[in-house]
C-alpha cells in the first residue's frame, strides 16, 4: 500500500506553461512493477482500491473490475459510454469504470501504452482532484520499454466539432501540442485563461499534473441533490462562488482551470491509442467534445494515418 499522499506544489512565476521540446518515445512502454493506492470515488464517496500492473506489449490499457469477478474493459474511444461530469468506459452488459481521465493523462505523459488497472469499485479514486498523485505513483512503479513499436497517430486534416460557442479541434502538426481557452462565460466573472503546452513527462509533472478539477458552488449543490459528487470536497476540487475561490489555500496556479483543461484533454485523447502527432485546440471544451472529436477524426480514414515508431 502506498503511503498517504501529501502534495507540495509551488505556484509558478510564469502565467502559462512554456513551449518545450517533446520527448518522443518510439517503443511501447509498460510499468516495471505493480503499485497500489486507495482513495474515495468522487461521485459514490466510497473507498476504492486501485492496483496498477505491467501488461504485455500490444495489450493496451485494460481496466478490471475485481468486485465483479475480474470483468475487463479496454480503455478506448470506442468503449466510451458517458461523458457527463467525467469520462466513463463500459461494455454492452452495462459494466462501467468512470473518472478515468486523470490517470490516463499521467499515462499519456509517461508514454505508457500497456497497463492493467484493477479496481474494486466503479470509479477511480479522485485523490486530490488532479494527476499529481498518479504521476508520482507511476514514478514509484518505474517503467520499461517493450520490444514492440509504438502506435503513432498522425493528424492529416483539420477536424473540428462544436456545441454552441464551445469547440474542439485537431489539426496537423509534426509534434503533439495542446492549447485551450477557458472561462465560465456569464456564470462566473473570471478572465479568460489561455494556455499552450507540449507534453513531456517532466514538464507535465511540474506544470499540469497538480492542477485540480474545479467547478461552481451552485453546480456542486445540484449534483449532491441528485446523489452525485458524494466524495467531492474542498480537498479535491477547486470551488468557485462567482469569482471567489472557496478553498482556504487558494489556487495552485493563477490559471489552474486552463491547466486542468489541458490535463483532461490529454487523458481523453489518450483513448485514441498511442502517440498523437497533431495539435489540439479547445475553447471551453470538455469530455463530451473530446469524445466527439475522436469520433469525427476516426470517421474518415483520409483525416489520419497510423504508423509504427521506428
């Protein structure tokens, strides 16, 4: 069992994450050993035990419900069944695993394609609402290269989806880059946050992983009224009441919302499988638009190519 997590995060002196040279990995990768953690599910409020283990080359990311007799679910854009409040994967029998995006973001940053994730409940533990704990857990496990080429997904044409003023776009690029624009619109008066980020393991751990999930107080009250967000608290969620942050310690970054939007996008887009060579741009985008964007991309084979790393 891993020790209790204690985050120590310094606020950066810069407003956005700097552009940096991406660390491209051409071989598939898995964990070097198994690690375990325990925490509460953000919606159920129940304690969840999660074990991360190595997996064979080419097996992908598999989530296993040990409480249901080891039913296995492949993590893929094809198995997404719900994107309301979080990203949920499932099968035709109704077995689901929810809130997968924060772990997937850490896996993407570490270039991990193959992993077995065992859970004794229907959702991943929320920990402190970000990917920092999962990133440090992966460091504890260590990683190893596998003797198989990595799947590389190249975006060949610009693909975009929209819901009103909210948009998500993937366009051709020689590297993986994500940029976001975020504000609450008329619901809360915060300045629009802009962020551009090129992922690597180290800059993700320092600049993106500690950014927590966030929301408005009015929404939190509505969710609890319908039996959701039972595990949500100021210990794992940044809560805004208008433009005021209710968390006693304040923000970890002045643009923490935008950084968490990058985190969510990285997690959701890792469901494409492999390394993406393309640029993502989101304007108030969320899990639903990320999923629709992957659907739109894969709907037309002329919009992408899949090759193996050399």
